[in-house]
């Protein structure tokens, strides 16, 4: 799939913007604080309804305005879909073609994006919560059922925690609510396990393509490995029961996928502990590039890749390897402070935009290319 066009109204520092993208590589460059990340953010919100930045929806509305609107035209296997999302400080509205959508899960599975931002280094460096959030966001795009499953899990988990905190001690009820939790636990575990296995089918090759180094892998660290109990709910219930006493002491649920984690390895080295800054960056990028292959297989469509300022801290050789890897049948929207990181070959293929204070112009380099890339 690819994004043909985006129109913004009152989003961040854009009062009004209309922009048409190329099917392949698009480069948006400009100085700091001009709106590069904001533009990628608008595309992300269009796809997923929420921002990746840690802010309230209100912050997305241009200062002193009352609403924002993002419209996008998505091309997928010859069909155009129009997505529209708006927010007026009260209600978020999602529209697909001409129909208003009320279920977030139905909306977010339509347009698939994969985003890389400098903050994604937290996926390797940050606490487990960040990695679980990553798994949840990605899997919700891949499967609309996952989003529903996760909401159900969280509801049961909250009920169970509330029950523990209430101090009530009806063992039968405790067993029942635990069994409900285990049922969802197993399903989420299976999906996450399969996802990480699939990532590993591609990750080592991609990491090698970029860095020349072999042995990259991602290791799932589930809080409880349900496969060891043959997914037998009774056996697993016994394991949970062993911790009932300590749950009453610590007032929270001891086992479950809400405590899962995963790690990055190069051979035997845990990259969180031993990786260089550039290696960590490429590790997270590898994770995201592997996902593209999974989207292709599971959803039969290629997601749109959004790369925010990806080239800092990566040396020229790896940069070029990465760019070569990206020059395939894939829409990529890349932001950068300058065009220095791009070689001639990429520049001749890309549609290039220059950005200044929320205004975007086609770069003069495009004139040298004879095709339809001249229109904004
Ligand atoms: N709600 C808003 N209304 C108006 N302007 C906003 C709003 N939110 C952010 N901005 C402005 O957007 C600009 C930052 O944009 P953005 O983060 O996209 O910059 P950038 O081009 O990615 O910069 P860098 O290269 O430093 O990452 C700032 O000038 C900020 O004041
Ligand atoms: Mg930025």
C-alpha cells in the first residue's frame, strides 16, 4: 500500500498543507523545529488514531485553533481509500471513505505504517513496558482481534487486582477469575511468540545486510512460558495458585503477559548491555524492517515506512547499505536535517521536499527528474 496524498488542517505547526507523495522514496529535509516530525506524526495519527509522542490529543491541535483534521488517500491493490480523522477537544472522529467508524480496532487495521524515530532507541534501552507497548501496537495493526483480546485481558487483570486489593478471600471466585485470565494469557502469549519467531526469520539477514555482522536475534522473555505446560489450563492454574499468598501480600497479579519482555542479541552479546549506540539504532531498525516482511505475509500488503531522522549515528557505509535495502518495492517517507546522508542514486529516485516553518516546497533537485513528481 502507499499513501498518495495527505491534507492537514490545524495540525501542530501546519495551518493548512496538501502534499502528494511518491510511491517509492520521499525525503523531507529542513532545519530543526520546522515540522518534519510533525508531518510524520500526522501520518501516524491518520493510521493509528493516536500519536507516538507522549502528549495529549489537545497538543496536536495548532495553538489557538479549535480542531485538527487529517485526510489521507491510500492506494491499496488498485483501490483508493480515503481516511479522515479529526479532533475538536471533545471527540475524535474517524471516517473511512464516507462512513464514520466507531470501533478503533476496525479503523487501525486499514492503513499500516511502520515508524522509526530516534526515541525508538528506548525499545532496546528502556524498561520492559516500552517493549510491551511496541508489541501491542504492532500486533494490533496486524490482527484486529489482538486489540480486542488485549482489552479483554486488561479488563480481567484489573478486576483480579481489584479483588486482591479488596482483601476478599473466596477461593472459588479467585480460581474462576484466574482461569479467565489464563485463557487470555495463553492466546496473547501464542501470538507474541509466533510474531517474534517470524521476526527472527528475517532479522539476522537484514542486520547482516546493513552491518556485515552475523548472529543477530531477538529473544522473547515471557513472564511464564505456557508452552512448557503444553498450554494446559489446569496445570497453569496450579502454577498461579502457588503465588496466591504472595499476591495478597503484594496486592497485584504475579504472573501474566503484562510482565513479558524481549531482548536483542548479537551472538551471545546482549545488545542492551554491550551494543554501541549505532548498533542499538540498527537493531531497532532491523526489528522494524523485519516487520515489513511479516506485514507482507500476514496481511498481503506492504506497510508504509516512516523514518524520522534515521541517519544520525550511523556511519556512511551502513547508511548506504540501509538505503539500498530500502530502494525496493516500498513506500518510504524519510526526514533529515540535510541531504548529505543520501547518495546520488537515491536522490535521483526520490521525491524531495524542503520544509521551512510548516511550509513545504518541492526541492529544485526534482526538476532534474522527468516524471510526475513536480506536483505538490
Ligand atoms: N500544537 C502546536 N501548535 C503550533 N506549533 C506547534 C505545535 N506543536 C508543536 N509545534 C511546533 O512545531 C515545531 C516542531 O516541529 P517538529 O518536531 O516537527 O520539528 P522537526 O522539524 O522534526 O525538528 P528536529 O529536526 O529538531 O527534529 C516547533 O517549532 C513547535 O513549536
Ligand atoms: Mg524531529
